[in-house]
């Protein structure tokens, strides 16, 4: 699967700007903003977001951040829980590195002013427990932890004179020396970025480019993610020459609200952690038939169990019930969930919540080391865009924000060590739109977007077969040809760039799933239901 080459350039646009920074951060979630704040004392930093700065998975995160914060807990216990959830594919050095650096990352957020929930009038922070964890170690801000973290970090970046924030700016592709035909080490020099409101493509040049764009769960019809989760960073990194790993492991959150007026609202893992029970329509529990931990089993087990029961009984959803807990407890611990459900006519203090599994998290991504470095020099990936080895075949709940913080801080240290290096003295051509035309076939983009998400859900979902995967591969091959033809001949748009990236990532997911001839963690196939004795990552390498 060759990566896409850079679009031809000749006649420069008079409207194009060329902007220079020490660091260009693509993505404005917890990972990107944390990195920006750590770099800004010594560097000029640009943070771009294709929508508003508040758009993305960080602001929707409910549960919290996992970290060892009490004497009853330990690094070894957190490491063990993570390894168990990862089904043998976690890289223990990465897990230990993340867990060991967790407390310092939490303290940094506390120092920044993140309003984590405390135990009543007690000075201690309230810690909750989620599926797969052996201890209470999830620090949170009620049930809107991501919102609290995101707002705090964003305010700090807005106040910093060395950070420039660009909303409505979509990265189209990375500029590398290899794409420019320059021999030697492949280096990232910057990115072409679409200013959506002005319909202008600008060139951002930087000594370091960091991909922090989140995951690619929008490849699926049902997802807890924003529309922006189109795998932009993974696709751009692949086209730039980066390897990807373990893209077959797509985490489906077990409990997404099932309601016609809101199909992407997440019901936090912590509802089950605080005693929530999964029920069939007749009110009977079922999780104990699938795992001795019942509702506290890891997400992959719970999601498959729900999927099994829905298919077995032909039902549209199952139910999550926390109503046996005191009403005051529910309102205090889950105010956002309570209020959102109340708005659509569900009182969770009195009745269960209808839920279904939905695509939630991309466990694979661009291969990086402890410093977030990819295969391309001067190009980094952090957060959900990356593959650090932390998550293995299934991410442990609330380890995602932890990874964002720890790897952002680690990447900042390495990037700072290279700030003294000069900006590459290379001539980069302007973006050329002189040989393309406006398209009157935008319906093609809309149709292809819908088709992609539907066949990914049907053929590359929670339960897979080789036949389904081959059907998906055939569909994505045809789709890619249409997308390449459109890219070469028509003006780009926000919707098209996202479709192009999503199709690329879907191809990587399908190819990775076909490569794995076993069932492990989040990848479950009826043709190979057992685990193989030998454990290995699925690594795909783009053609040179």
C-alpha cells in the first residue's frame, strides 16, 4: 500500500502565506495543549485545530485519569492491570514508563488548576474505579473530567504570549524532504494547511511537527467520537513514510446512549465502576455468564457480550441501571449524565439507560518511542494518534488521558533539546490550485463517506470474519481510486480531506485485521477464535 505522494505544485497562489515556527502542533486536545505549554517557555509554538479549539475527544472524556495516587495502590499493580487488559500485546517498558510518570503529570495538572473532585470537605481527591482496575485510582472532575482538563489547559495556552492558536485550520498533508525529492534522511519540514473560512492553503514551516489529532473512530457508523475523529494524523504520517502498528485494535465502548436524539453521548465507564448493572430488556443481568468480573470486566469483553446478546435476542440495545443507588449519590457523581438523560426523558435515578456499543478508541497508530519520535525525523506523534506500546490489544479504561500527558511532557523534553538547530534551508513550493476545478459532484463525497462508515461497521466491527474483511478490502480499493481521481482534479474541501484521511486509515485497519490470524483483545474473528501462542504486533510499512 504505497503512501500518497504530494500534490504537484507549480504556480504559487498570491493569497498563500508562509508562517515559521519552532513547533507546529496539529491538534488541540490534552496531548497537543500539554506539549504546547511545556515548549512555550523556550519556543514559538503554533497549535492548529480544524474546528474550534474545544472540539475533540478530550472535551468529551467523562471518567478521568488513571494514576497511582495512594499508598494502597502501587506502580506494579497499575502495570499489571494494564498488561492484563492488553491481552499480551502491551510493551511492558512503555507501560512502566507511563505509569511511573503518571503522578508527576497529575500534579502538574493540579498546579495548573484543574478542579478535580475532592472527598467532601476532605483535602484528599476522590478516586473512582473502572473496569479492569484492581484499585480506585481514577482521579476525576465529577463526570466531565475532559472538559475540566481541556478548559484549564486551553486558558493557559490563550494566556501565553509564545503560543499562537489557529481555529478552522485543517492540515492537508505534511511536507517532507522525500516528497520534495531531496536525498538522504527523510525529514518533516512543515505542513500545507487549509484556512477553511478563507479557503486558502498556507504553508506552515517548523523545526518540529507534532501530530496530536486523535483517533479514527469516525470510520464506523456508530461512534462516541466527534465528527472530527477522522484519523488525520495517522493518514498524514503514513503518507509521510511512518510505520503504523496494531490498527486492527479498535476499542468499542460498551455503553453509548441509544436514543434517536443523541447517538454519540457516552455513558462513562465509572457508572459500572460505581455499581451500575447491565440488564436485558426483561431486567435480568447477563455479564456474569461471560466473565467472573461481570460489569467490571475490561471493555472488549463487555462490548462483545452486549453485541452477542443483541444479536441472539434481536434487540436494539441493552440497559445500564444505576437506579438502585441513592438519587443524591447519582446526581453528585454523574451530573452531566443525569442532566443529559433527563433532557431526553430518562431519569437515571429511577430507570435504566438504553445503551449500545460504539467505536470509541484507536489503540494502534503511528509507531513512536518514549519521546514521541516517529520514523520521519522532526516528526512526532502523541496521544491517540500514536502507538506507544501502552495499550496492547485493548486499552485499560482511563489510561488514554494519562498517555496524552506523559508522552507530551516527554516529547517536549526531546524537542527542546533540538531547538538550537536551524530551520532547514530548503525551498518549498507553494500549494498549487491552478490545474484543478471546482467540483459540482459534492454528493460523491457525501455518498462515499456514508458507504465507508457502513461497510466498516458491518464488515470490520466488533466480531469479524475473513470473508467480511475481504469484502471490505474490495470496497476500500474502489473507494481509494475514486478519491485519488477527485484529489487530482478538483478543489479540496474540509469534507474531502477528512474523507481522504478516513479512507486511508480504514485501509490500514482492514489490512491489519486480515494480517492477524487469531482472536486477541479487541480483534475477534470467528475464523480464528483462539489466541496464537506467539505474541507479535502487526506493523505495516509504507512503500518508499
